C-alpha cells in the first residue's frame, strides 16, 4: 500500500489538487496494524452510544495488539452519563490532542463531517487522518476513508476492521461495540437495521456480551428528573395543524426549572406519537443564542430529514439527523415546518 498523504497532502486534497483514498476494511486494518505507528482515536461533538462504543472498542482492540493509542475528544466531558459505565477504571479520554499529534494517525469514527471534530481544525496537524463511518453523506475528508452507508452503524464497520486485522473480539472489546450497535439501531427497530446487524450482534454475544445487564443499564435506569424533563417537553410541544409534525423546545430555563439537562430519548418519544411523521427537538446548548436540533422520521418511505439538516450545515441519516443553528425558536420552528411540509408534498 502506498503511503497516504500527511497534513500537507490533506490541505492539497481540500483544494481539489489531490484525490483522497477510499479503501476497504483490509486497507484500514493494515494501516492500523503498522509496527511502531502511534494513533489517536476520536469522534464527533455530542457523541452518542455508537460514537463512544466505537471509540472504546477499537482502541481496546488496538492496545491489545500492542499499538500506542490515545483516546481524545473535542468535548470537555465527552461521555454522556448513560455510557460512563463503559469506561474502565484506568481508561480516560483526553479533552485535547496530544503534543505529538503530528507524528500520529488520527482515527475519526462515526463523524460524517470534519466540522464536527475540533472547532478549530487542529486535527489537520495529524500525520494522517483515517475516516471510518457509515453515514451516507460523509464526503470522505480523510487521507484514508472507509465509509459503508449500508452498515447499520459505525460499530458494525469497526467489527469488519477487527476481523480484517485478525484481532480477537474479547468481551472488553465487544461490549462497547454492542452498545453502539443496539443504541444506534433503536434496539434493532430502525428501518436501516439490516440482516448483517443481527449477525454482528451474534458475534458480539459469542464474545461474552451480557445482553440483560447492558439492557438494564441502558433502558431501565431513568432518573425521576429526566422523566420530568420529558414531561415538560411533551406538555409544551407544538403540533402542526395536520397533526404530522411535532416539535418540542427546551431552553436553559427549562433545564434550570427541572434540574436536569439530559434530553436523551426525548425526540424518539415524540416520533412515536400516533400520526407524527417528523419529530423535532430543539435544545438551547453551547454558546449563547445557539440551538441544537434533532430530527426524526420513520425512515424508508418517510421524509429524509438529513436533507433538511444539510440546509443548516448539519447532516445524518434519512430517519435521524441534526444540526446546530443560531435561529431563535420563534423563527426556527416555522422554518422546520416549512421544510418538512415541502418534503411531505414532494413525496
């Protein structure tokens, strides 16, 4: 395999002067198994179970193979409370890239857009950028790109890489990957859950995954405050006149009133309301005047919400997408409704 371009080559590629390499799992495995190479494993802002699970699963497998691997992430506190149990006592994720990043390969997992890594493009200082993902809108921003849009989730792609490298699926490796798979497929209920996802799940179970234990931790561990926040979102949710769109807005004032800001799963509850074809959750987060939007639809045959997210610089999947915007809710909610109604009318 020819040597991939480094940071200078990536800058040229960004200008269209040099193509980037789209490769298979075997080529990625060879790059990750290079003797003496050093690595940083990362993922996107506001990581979900697939992002955290893929990071931990791949890093553990590489370390077990003798590789020098650092976990780093652009968020100061990258592991959502629901997934902190996945971290081993001696495991940590650094809030910034190491000083020797220029001598390391940076592996970006489950990150469809380079903009969802560090706000300042400090990651471009890496000696090489490897991009492993399953989002169909990933443009291939790495020096090496393994993008499998037919994969249900990135954890599934990581399993392919481990198999190509000949690295074993131990329980320590398999459990975070299973969490990534089960959370990002909605417990295998989302429309893009394909047969391979179940086959990969069987491999992970064979490695010793405690399905019942993980299920209790993930889905039977709600706090009373989180449920009260869900109630606040439902009580104030806006519904379109035709009953096909539901959008809830949660501001810092709501979080302060309840004493909780964990919105995990709320937009999925909205989507599950009878008759709703597109659900949205708008949350006030980040810098002042910044709002994060999560959109959901039934998937196959429904509205492609990733197209709406793209209009505001976001992205995702047909059934699940998001973006960050400075539009205030009074402007944002009608804007979302117009875009959704346009999509519904075009079907």
